[in-house]
């Protein structure tokens, strides 16, 4: 089950740490900022409808 939340990152990109404290295998190897449309375009097929719905809900809050 996925959970979707909206957060505003106010730090510096250098503060983003995907490795954690090194005791667990990271879930992601890299990240990037994307537009909502890019998220939908790059999503795996079965996730696209979910992301479309989530982004419709959050659209008024996105910059």
C-alpha cells in the first residue's frame, strides 16, 4: 500500500540523503525534481492512474 503526502522541502539539495545512516539498503539510488506531468509519464503503467488521481488532488497546492 502506498501513501501519498504533500510536503514542501525548504532545505538545500545537499541535505537530501538517500543512504540513511547506512544500516539498511536504500530504497532509491537517485532522485530528481520533476513536474507533475513528468511523474505521470515516467511512472510504471499500473501506477499511472493512481498518480494522475493524486496529482489532481494536489494540483492546487503545487508551484
